């Protein structure tokens, strides 16, 4: 019995409980060592059985038998075929309170049915100790998530909105998983456009005291006007080009103007971040500028840099064109900055995983930067090991017409306007609800924001990030279907069941007992205890959609399997079922949190 105890409650961290999948994997690991002592490298392949695949023989499955058979069949092991290997794996499983029963199916799949008492106990323990005890542990300490990263004075477009939403969720999931995350806003605050902007600023405001947001107005309009001037007046163009040199040389007047422009842009960006509740620390391109020469020197010393058509370049495997690191005019570019930033993140910030969230259009750029870093020995060739760098690409945001998303009159979509519209539309819907009739203004506002911004975020996150998605207010604000509105209301409904019971849920947690006798209760309980491994999977694959899918299934299972079959209030099982409601609401709230969505408690 003491062995069983040890295995099933093996701690991963202080208060951490490891996921069901991890615990089963450990059990199968022990079994495999026993079953085939001659094959110590066999890694257990354990997975949950998906509901969608039809017949379910169990809750989890160990899929090693077939592959293992292929490996050992010539050797003297005494087994005759994969089913026998499966039988042996099953027989050698150490006893554990997790497992109710096992069986072998087909060509040796070992099916595991979890103990419903164990599931119930795990849920109850989580309710008492808090959901953070379910946080996964990833094998790294620190990560950089480089996201949002708009360009100063140029537009912050829907692509940057996607990057902001996806990056924030990834950062939240990693943070929850005990990884220290450096949330980096790699803003484009350096480059030739500043020469033009600064000269134009000097022309418009000979007195620098007069420069402020109100006077300049929309920076994008300002940018366009300066570009027009640049393209049509060669004398201005010359001055602008000199201005770049003077700025980079550090001339005070130019630095000051540059700072003023960056500051105005920053204020604009922050209006979007504040609305979305996103935290970011800016380290823009300019930050890395001073270290570019020494980083390139290191790469040069390693023999990576070559001369090509007047430029200095790095060739990498599998790509014909080289990565240009010094332009033919001697200037640095996007790639030189990214190499310097990568060096800094690895060596100064000691990050083990560096994650870049941009549209898929930049995939080749990052592919080349990473390959150059591998040639330099900064990163390992094997991407399953840390330190590593990963590009998280995403598709386009499309309008109703299937083309790049734009609004009617302006060419680009102003993100602040977009978020305002989401809020206003959801406010209209909130006000139409009877229940909201006597809500104070403030509550209506808070709910509309939670629902409106939540809808925009969820519509983005629920898709596989690599695919394009169509931006559609009506769809994302629909209260039926796979939307944030539906999910937020599902959560509020669960909270109202608990409220209506009139019970003090904290007291129920202390004194009540959780049992999962009904099939609906068990199905819900099983899905709940899988939370940790789903978050872990979403982190490992950098796919927020995995978590969205889990959340949607959770609310589906709650409604269709549990709530429609199991009466809560007034039933003999009321106490236990209230605990199950509370566990569901708790897990839902954590999902919302990880997706950057504010929960609502009332509808
Ligand atoms: N500023 C770039 C853009 O707007 C994104 C920067 C992404 N990060 C990086 N380290 N290159 O496309």
C-alpha cells in the first residue's frame, strides 16, 4: 500500500499535483521497465481516449505494444505478438488508487478506466487547496515572449491585435505553469522612417515645446503626410536621409524629436493594451542597436559572415537567398537587430525559450535567424531541447468579403474603434436582457466590456492560429455557439445555481463529500481533472486553441451530460453536486483568465 501511495501522490513541486496523464505515464514507465528490461529507452505513450473517436474502452490508453513488438520480435523475449506484449504491460502495472480497471484491446492497447473515487477526491482537494495546485510544471525557468511589437508611427493593425491577443495568452499559460515570462514589446522604433518623420516634425513645429499628441493628431496621418513630402521633394528627401545619420550619431536635437514621436505612439498603443488588460515591457529595436557591432563581430569570428553584392550576409541551410546583416550602404536592418536581440535574450536575460508571435509572413525571416543562431552554436540543432527559439505564426484577419480586413472609409482599422464597437454592441445586448434592467450603470459597463473584449479575443484564439479567420461582430457576439458570450453566460448560470441553493459554498467544501455515481457526474469530473494536461499541451505546442476547445467541451459536458440529467438543488445529492458545480466554475474561470477574458457572474 505504501508503494501505491507514493506513486499516485508523487509531488512535482511544493504543492503541485501532477496531471493524470503524467501520473499514468509514471505507472506505465515502471511497467515497461519490468516488462522489457532489455529496452530501457522505451518511452511510455499514454494518451486520453477521445470521446470523438467513437467507442471508448477506457479513459486513457497506453499505445506502446505495437511499436515495442516491432522492436523486440527477433529477440528472445518469449512474447508472441503485440496483444501478449499489451497483456504483460497491463499485468506489470503497479497497483494504484488512480485506476479502477484495465483491459487490453485490439493489437495490444492497454485501456485504463480511472477510479471515480480518485477523481472525486482530486476535485475536492483542488477545491480546498486551490486550482493553482493543478498548474503544470514545464522543464524551464524563464522564457521571452516577443509579441504585439507594432511599429512607431506606422499603423497598429489587426495583425498586431492578433499578436497581442495570442502572445498574451501564451504568456499567461506559461506564467501559470511556473515559467518566468519576459513579456517583450519589440516595437519598431528605429530605422530610416525616422529621418523623414523628424524633418517633417521640425518643419511643422519649429518650436519643440509645441509638440504633443493634440498638436500632432493622428500619427498615422502625420506619417502619411511626411511620406508624401519625402516622395515629392528631393531636397527634403536629402535632409531626411541626413537626419537618419544625425539621429544615429546621437545628435541631441534629433534624439529629442525621436523620443517625442515614440512617446506619442506609445500613448496610442497603450490605449489598446489598457482596454485588453495586456501587460508588456517595451524593449524596442533601438535598445539592441548598440550591441549589434559586437554581435556581428562574434558571428564574423566564427566565420559565418560573407560578402555578397556589397552587403554582408549569412547563408543558411535550405534557403537560397542569404540573411543580410549589413546592408550595402553600411546600415543595419531588421535581421541584424533580431540577431542582436536573440543574443541578448540568451546571454543577458538567460531565457531558455524565446517565442516570437508574428504573422506567418515572417516565417522565413525567423527560420533564417534561428538557423544562423544554430550555425553560431547559440541554439541547439535539436528543437526538443532548451534553449530554443520558436516562431509562433498566425494567419490573416479577413473581412466579410474574404479580403484583408478593412473598414469602409479608412484603409486601416483603428483598433481602439474596433474594441469600442465590440463593447457598444455587447452593451446593447446586455441592456435588452430583463435581468439587467435594474443593474447600476457601472455593472452594465463592466459586463459589456468583459463580454465585448472577451468576444474579440475568443474569436481569435479559438481557431488554429495558422489559419486565416473572418472578423464578424454578429458571429462573435452571438450568445449561442462557440463564442465567449455563450461561455461567459454558461459560467454565470453555474454561479447562479450555487447562489440559488442558498448554501455557503466554503462550508460545503469543508463538510461536504463529492461523489460521482451518475454517468453525467463522472464524465464531468473526468473532464475537469484533465485541465492540467490540457494547459501543458497548449503550452508545449503554443496553441491557445487547445485550451478554447477544452473550455467549450467543458461547458458542453456540464450542460448536456450533467445538468440536464442530474438535478442539483433539492436533490439528495445536492451537496456533492454543488461541489461539482463549484469545481466547474473554478476551472472555467481559470480558463478565462488564461485566455485573458474577464468572467461575469450574473446575467
Ligand atoms: N515590428 C514587427 C512588425 O510589425 C514585428 C516584430 C516582431 N519581433 C521581432 N523580434 N522581430 O511586423
